């Protein structure tokens, strides 16, 4: 699903018909601001080494792309064109149904004078990369100045030389407020090419009425009573991380082809048998809302959001064998033409009070120092939500996938895509 919202002038009057359509579009997707008009805060101090390990790890841009010729950043038009084009996932920015706007983005436009085209066109990392791979490999403009992609995909783009460097000196709030654990992410030490947007967990989610005893292990997904009503994610590393852990593999360790193949066999078995209804990206939430799916692999913040919006119908937990810890990141493609404006946008979202407002809506782990304190002043209940502010104990039951080599990245993704029928 893709929706585009363009804010051309912060002071211009809104077209009532357009605003009505925007509200209808968002409501159809099951989104409502509800209590997220309050403020929420940052990830717990206990993220520590788990967060530092996030990503595909140890990646230095080759600068060569797939063409073999070094790519160079597009000319930055920020000084003459006050514009940012932002590609993001659905339900990943604070939204107000009553006005049909994103409050923090509206404030940014008003205070910065920079217009924003905001597009919810990322359904999965692979589908987004596949859509724009040819343009990215040639350094062409893909219609986005900034993309919000997951650690491993950012690492791939860095390795291929498809992304521009960022200038931390243009982002003083990032320098002051990015949690140290995120600053030291293994795939981008010192944050030269990316800045964290939000973090989260991959785990199990279920309809509480249909699955009254809950899900505790990966094996619970394969109970025959849920046949045809199970959905897993089409993000290779998310789904395979949980299947590997379900087989007793330490995904941060030196596992290899044998372990991957054994976990993939589990996936193929349950696709072939019809136990798994579909393998989907961000749109798996629609299956939960419709009731077509009752047991899924899910991203943590989605379930908190859906419960606020649809009457507390679902629950989420990390499997006993462990959940996957990840983060999504701002990064600028080589063809982006408004890099300094993007840096201004990123820096704005690293103000604790702004980051808190976003976290209150999206309910993912916030990487901004001081945002949790903003939340504690207003809503202690959300401040105690372990999916937003994970404790040391909660984090102890999560792992981050070890760095994949370029050959592994290519091979495992190909095998996964074949298994799910792509």
C-alpha cells in the first residue's frame, strides 16, 4: 500500500475535499491518533551492546555500484529548493485523523520553511530495493531525498556505494542526543551514512480471542488449528532470524549454510502444507484486522498501535527461543538532491520533545536521549511499556543477526525468495 501526502505550504489553506480523502485513506488503514496525541519517549538505557550490534555490520561503501563506476552525489539544491521528499513505512509517523495531518511534520514545515513530500511507499526492504535498484545503481534520482530502511538494507546500500555521506556537524541534536549504543552501530560506526529513525523487535503476535492461550514458541504457530491463518514476514532476516532461533541457533554466532537450510526447510514445509496463509510485508496488519490471520510474525510497535485503534484485540511476545532486535534508519540515495534539507529534518526529529511525540504514536523504540523523560512527565503508562522502553530483562531475550557477508546476503536472499514463491 502506498499513500502520498504533500504539504506544499505550511500557511496555505487546505482543500476540504483533499483533507476528507486523506482522513478516509488513513481510517481505512485502521489508524487513529487516540492517546498518541500525548508524548512518549526513548529506548531504555539498557540497549547497550545489543543495539551496537544491529545491522549487517562492518560495512564500508565501495563507491562502485553495480556498474563498476564510482557514483557521486547529485548536486545539492537545498539552498535554492526548500524541499524534502521522504519515503517511509505506513503508520510510522504521528498522525492526526481530525486534521488529516502529521503534527510534527507540520511543525517542521512551519519552523524551517522547508516543504515536505511524505510518501508511505515502503512495504518491505526487498520490494523497495527491487523497485529502484536500476536507478540506485546508476545514481539516478528515485524521487526520494531520504529513505527509512532497515539496518541490513542500509548496510547493503553502503556496500554498493548507493548512498550519500551525511555531515554530523549539520545535525547538532543528533550529536547530542543519539543514544551512544546507536551511534556505534557496527554497520555504520560514527554514523557517516545513516541516522536511526526507530528501533523494534520481531516476535509473535496473535488474536487473543482466537488464540486464548497465547503463543510461546515458534512451534505454536504450526498448531493445525491455525492452518491457513498464519502469516510470516517477507523480510528475509526477520523471518529467518526467528526460525533459526527456534532451531536453537545463536544468530549472533558463526552459523552457516547448514543452519540456514534447516530453518528454511521449516518455512517451506509450512508454506507447502498451507499452514502459512501468506508471506507479507507491512500489509500483514490488514490480515490481522480482517481476521484472516490469527497468528503471525510481527513487528512490535504495530501491535501496540493496532490495539489502541481496534479495541485491544491482539497480544505480542518474544518467543521463548528469542526475538529479533533491529532498527530503521534515515539514509540519502546518491540521486537525492536536497541533502542539507534532509539533515535539517533529521536534526529536528532529534529534539527530545519531538521524538517523544513521534514515539507516542508509533510505539517503537526511540533512539533519542531525553525523550523518555518527556514521556514520564505526561504518561507513565506508556513510559512503562516494554515494547517502547525495553528493560534489561526484556532485551536479554532478544538477539541481533550477525553480519552477513556479501555472498551470504545474495545467496540467502535468493533462497528465501525462491521458498516464498518469488
